C-alpha cells in the first residue's frame, strides 16, 4: 500500500489532530505471526474457543490446561517480533501532538516496538500474579507446566490478563475512556470490535466528536461508523499513513521497512 493511496482528507485530519487514540486488536500482531482470536486455534488448541479458555471458571476447573495454553502463547510471542505496523505507530507518535494506544493485545509487542503511551487494556501475558493475594510473580521459571506457587503466600499463579467476565482494571479503564473522549481522531486497527468494553471506546470517541478510521482487511461493526476504512493489513496501511503524513508535513526520510 503506498502513501498515494491514503486519502488526502485522512492525512489532513491526522495533521490537524491535537490527540490521536488508537485501539488495536489481534490483527495488529497477525503479521508478527501471532494468531488472531478469529483464526482457528492452531494445533493442540484447535478444539477450544478462546472465550472458553480465557475465563476464571476454566482456570479453576483445570488450572494446568489453561496455564499451558498461556505458556504456549508466551512461547509463540517470545519468538515473534514487532512488525512494520507496530514500528509505524512509534513513528506516527513522533509526528502528531499526542498519540495513545489502547491495546486489547496481551503480547507486549507495542512496548517492544518502542511505543510509550500504551494502555494494556486486557493485561499482559508475561505479568503473572497469585490468585489469593494478587502478589506479582515476576520471576516465574519457563517452561513451567503448571501454575507455580506464590513464594509469599503459596497460592498458585495466574496470568496477568483480564479474562471474560472480569472487570477491566480501574486505572486502565479510566485512562482509556479519557483517551477516547479527548481525541480528534480514533484509529481502530486489527480488531473485530466484538469484545466490550474495548469496542465501546469507538462509540465514546465518536460521541465526543472524533473522526473514526478503521484499518482492517475485513468489514466489522465499526466500518459503518468510520469516515475512512483502509481495507489492508496494518503492516502495510500504517507505514503508508506515516509516509503520507511525512509528505504533507514536508518531512523527508522513508519509513523504516
Ligand atoms: C467485562 C485477554 C464487566 C485474555 C481478552 C457474560 C458475562 C460477563 C461478561 C460478558 C458476558 N457477555 C458479554 C460480556 C462482556 C464480555 C464480552 O465482550 N464478550 C464478548 C465475547 C461478547 N466482556 C468482558 O467480559 C470484559 N469484562 O465486561 O467486565 C463485567 C464483569 C462481570 C460480569 C459482567 C460484566 C472483559 C473482556 C476481556 C477478555 N479478555 N483478552 C487473553 O487474551 O487470553 S479478549 C481477547 O479477545 C482480546 O484481548 C480481544 O479483546 C478479543 C479478540 O478480539 P480482537 O482483538 O478484535 O481479535 P479478533 O481475532 O476477534 O479479530 C481480529 C481482527 O483483525 C479481524 O477483524 C481481522 O479481520 C483483522 N485482521 C486480521 N489480520 C489483520 C487484521 N487487521 C489488520 N491487519 C492484519 N494483518
């Protein structure tokens, strides 16, 4: 996707924006080789649906199986690298007044790419804590076939992610709502917009007068609300957006490949 294919009106809106808020979903990491939730679960996990595994009930029913699913994902993510889409968001943040990423992804790839203002709305795969007291368990040995006991209270570890049926941590929710309410431009990237309250952030931004943009090869429930829909992979569309903005701002230099 080239800079020339980015609508001039989108580039103009981006250039004039005081604050840009980006909501990313699993599609953002697809080009890093991390399967999306809509993809059939690969191999061992092909018989489960994520919604069935990513719950407190599933963990309480079979801690070892759910823990192993997260270990499998941690292994996969550790082998993954941020893709050109992640890098382009780092570059975009340097070109606009303020850019906040609200990510539904728990893979930590935005942080590894160098993004600064990131809200991990559903937590992080690599941050575990114990089920009884919430003691952070930062040095969990890998590989680890079963939830290890907390060194402080002995209760088992759980992944530091937000499961279905669990509330979003208050601080993350508050910051994400503010980012949605205060932005002029809301970019929804690589998300099917099926999970709430994350998906509701788009309506919050629109209600506050923002322009919405969708980057997704497929249509979603947000498509009808978006002023611009870029039907392309984020690893191609985002570098093109950055190149188009650089050209409009008269800033040379190609986007890193
Ligand atoms: C909550 C962390 C209040 C874990 C995740 C019954 C009881 C309780 C709650 C509910 C209920 N019914 C509904 C709810 C609400 C529920 C919900 O929304 N359910 C859905 C299924 C309807 N939400 C919750 O439970 C939330 N909490 O509501 O608290 C509460 C509390 C108690 C009781 C009631 C209410 C918490 C939700 C958080 C769940 N945790 N992740 C883990 O990862 O293991 S969700 C997880 O799935 C992800 O984080 C993400 O949010 C979601 C997957 O969505 P996407 O990221 O969009 O990915 P997806 O695969 O779907 O789509 C990928 C897209 O990318 C596609 O559109 C594709 O076209 C596109 N794409 C592909 N390739 C590319 C691309 N795009 C660009 N470039 C590419 N290359």
